[in-house]
């Protein structure tokens, strides 16, 4: 597992989201102070919505120099950006549309593209450009990556037994997800594991068993892709509500 693994359990989603929002503010301040910008990878799904909304509250919003923040997505569904399934749309509604962000700092994954390989390649070029590195170099290190965990143990769009799990070079790939009968775009394990900070947000009783398997069960990452996430030299933090933590706390 990664050098540092922190597990913090909260009474409910509101407390969890408060803690997550405070972490974002602190990481942003540190990154901007030391590197002049904050490279932030947003998670999709439903759990982070409240966190994003809390970042627009004046007590936090006024603490971040938003013009120095670059937004990315860890994955995207193959839908247009205004589709209710779009991870971009959720973050835009909950956070981005409330802030004065330079448009060229919002790096959307183009899930609507007809050619997903080209869209993945273009995203890798975009990431390389923002970091000022070659797209053929080692993956760069995002300041903060937010991730969720699905009920099957997936994270981003790295689903059990799918092709993207074995990607060792590319930073972003299309991924066929047979169980959902859909294609996705997703950041890959090599890219995600280069991050300085990775924070999982997990809530709900329905995830308790799977969360315990991921955290304390035998290592079987092909079946439980969230187990692939252990930052090479960064910190991994799980922010979990007590419902989701129930099983792991009983072990
Ligand atoms: C997505 C997400 C995915 C999500 C988990 C948890 O595109 O759906 O990236 O990995 O984080 O499925 O989703 P919930 O937060 O809705 O439980």
C-alpha cells in the first residue's frame, strides 16, 4: 500500500464533505504558494456534489485563488456535457458555474467524442501542456485527485476485469465497461498513482462490505480496482461515513 494511508470516519455525508472541502482549501493554498497553481482532478458520481457545493460557500471560496486552479476530471461518461449523466455537468452545476474560472483552466474530458481514442490522446496532450512536459514522458503529479468507489470496487472508470486496468503507459484511455454496456474515458492507474494527494470519498451502507474488502481484504485489484490506487510517493486518504465504515470497523 502507499507510503501513507489515512482513514477518517465521519458521522454523515455533511461532516465528510466539510472535511473534504477543508482539505481542498488547504491543498490548494499549499500548491499555489509553492508552485503558483493547483492542479485538481475532480471525481464524478454523486458523492462529491455536496463537497463541490461547500467550496462555493464564502468562508471557503474566498480562501482559494481560483484563477490559479486547473480543473481536470478523473473520468467521464460517453455523453454530451449537458447530459444529466455527465460528470462535467455535475461539477459545473455544483461548483464551476459559481466561480470566476479562466475557461482555459477547465479541462473537460470530451466524452461526447465519436473517436474516444483521439479524445483520450487529446486529453493526454492537454495534461502534458499544462504541466509543461512531453506527452511521452512519465505521468506528471497532480496536486490533488478526488476519487469515489463504486459498489463493485471500481474507481474513476476503472471497472473490474476491464482493459484499462492493464494500461501501463498511456495516461488516459477509453474503457469498454460490459457490465454497463457502455464506453467510458478514464485516467489510468499510472497517472492516478503519481498524484501528490489522493482522497477517496465513500458513503453509504451499501458500500460497507466492499469497502472492507478493498481496505482489509486479500489483494485482488483486478476484482477490486480501488486496490490499485496507492500513490507512488503521495498520500492516500479515505474519507468515509460511518455507514460505509461499519464493516471495516467491525474487523
Ligand atoms: C463515475 C465516477 C465513479 C464514482 C463511483 C462512486 O463516473 O461514476 O467516477 O468512479 O466515483 O461510481 O459513485 P457515487 O459517488 O455516485 O457512489
